[in-house]
């Protein structure tokens, strides 16, 4: 094992031995190299005469840029757009995002959390976490209503064993009893990787405050029984909360200090929070009791994983996000977009409250995010999806044999009535046949 990896492992073991235990074999071997990157960083600070270390072209003290590219950036200079970013992300953006996490999640208080590490979208963040913490055969617990890419990331790429816990009860709400049973059934494994996705894709459900507290208590009980837990919060749709009783913070706030054997991981980013999907800027943030002394070591391992995969995330996207976050209109603009989506959610509920729809489907509870999900009463979901697409020109997603996902995020409020009337007409015709 590389001596740098040994040093990081020793630091982690000294301050948070439970984190070292849950690292994968690859995670234990990862380190951030002290080669070209470190020497270049040192030269940027101390080479006052000539800096001949950077693998970039420069002229007159600035990045050498093509006018054909740079003329499209009115407020960004070549030094903001063209250079490589550090593997873990721009330090100024990482610090700013940690401030944002604390502001959006006041329950964290001043409790220690890591400096966020920048990834190229949350999918890349999930893949990075999988490499750090999963070996073949490790157990991953996912909700039974899920984004299908989890299976590819954790199961196919890392060879983990995937089991599901029930997300919702038949009467609506998070299935706490089912979740507790699932934890108890598998806690004897000694290590669990548990993923939460609120607002949920595909259902659009977010837990209430009491449900969040109960989830944290269940994980603490599992940890008390001697099981190490990696608790991952996929917060891709964070902030899009439409109901008063919904937890307005990340579940991460409840898990960050719940038990020494629980490592909480927060994945979030600009894709949905800042309506900037193609910029691919996301973050990994860690928290565990007593972890202050090991965060830098874990950040270096995470940065090393990124360095060994894509080298670094695009500087341009990071610069654009940082610039936007500093704009005086940033928060007001986000609020305006939120209100557009909140009105659509209210409109959907108003439409689907009509009894005539109940003959065709049941609506899963939704209170947040981009999506809602319906359970077809008597039709096969894929056949229904294809009939809608081919005969009516309407696109939806089939997520199981019975379930259909509808993205309210991409249908204007004025088109919602027509969307659901057409969906009902199609379902009625298919049931009659």
C-alpha cells in the first residue's frame, strides 16, 4: 500500500475508527498523490519568478484562450474559465457551499462537517461514494421506489448485494415499521450501506420531521447493536418542498451526529437546486461524531478517487455557479422558480382530487420535488406508456409493472388539465378493451 494511503488510514483510524472499518478495499488504498499536482500547487504559491510547472498554455500571465471561445463569456475572464480546477474542486466554491449547507440546514448548528468535495453531478458523486465504501458482496439498502441508476452504480459496477426497504405505507407516509424490520433483518452483516432519497424520485415524497427523527433513532439502534452504517442522503431535489409538515432540512441533519458508528454522507448540487442541470456541479459532504480530525484525510481520499477517474470537474461550471451564488438576485430568482413548481403541484392535486381518476389509478403521496407517481389499478404500466406515446403523443415513465412516473417539472401549469384528461382517456379505453 502506498505510504500516503497508510498515513491517511492512520489518521482516520485515530480519530474515527468506524470510518476506516466501512471503507472498501479500494477506499483504504486511495490517497491524493504528491506528484505533479502538489508540486504545481506549491509553485503557484512560491514561484515568484517563473512557474514552469502547469500543464496549461499561458501568455502575459493569464490562460491562453481562443477568442472564439472567450467572447461568449461577458463576465468571466480566461483565468476563471480555462484552467484546471483542483481534483476536489475550487476551494472558494467548496467553502461557499458549506456555508450554504449550514444556512439551509440550521439544525446542524456549528457541528463539524467536512468541506464539500466537488463532483461532476450527483451521479458521479454516488459512483465515487460507491468506490470508497463498497466491496463486492457488501449490502446496500435502497427504497423500493427508486431511481433505476442506483442498481447500475452499486450493483453492476461495484458488485454490491442490493435489498430494498418499503418506502411508503398503504395509507401514505414513510413505512417506519418496514424500515425497522429491514434494518433488523440485515444488521448482523456488521456493515450496512443505506441510501435515502428525499424528495424521492419517482414518488415525490419527503419525510416529515417526526419520520426523520424516527429514521435516525432506527439507525442509532442498529449501530448500538454493533453494526457500522454508511447513511447516504441523495438530496438531488433538495429545497423543493411544497407542504408545511415536510422536513425542510436534509435528513443529513438528523444523521450527522446520531451515533459514532454512523457515517452520514450528503450528496447535493446545482442541477435541481439551481436549475442548472447541464453544468454538472455537485458535492459530497461527510459527518460523523468525533470526526473532526479525519475529515481532511477522507476528503483527500475522495479527491484521489476523482483524480484517478476524471482528474477534476470542469472549472467553468464551478466558476459560473460561484458567480451566480454571489449575485444579488440569486435567492429571489430561485424563489420565483420554486413558486412556479409549487403552483404546478397544487394544480395537480386539484385535478387528481376528482373521483373519476380513481377508477384508473391510485396516486402515491407526494409533497416535494419534480415528480409524482401513480399506481395503475388494472393495466400493465409499460403497455400503457407505449399506448400513451404512440396514440396520444404523451410521454411518461413506467417504473415498475404497475407504476407510472409523471414529471410535473416539465409540464406547464396550463397544460396539466389536458395531460391528465388524455391519460385518463387512454386508461379508460384500454380497460374497456
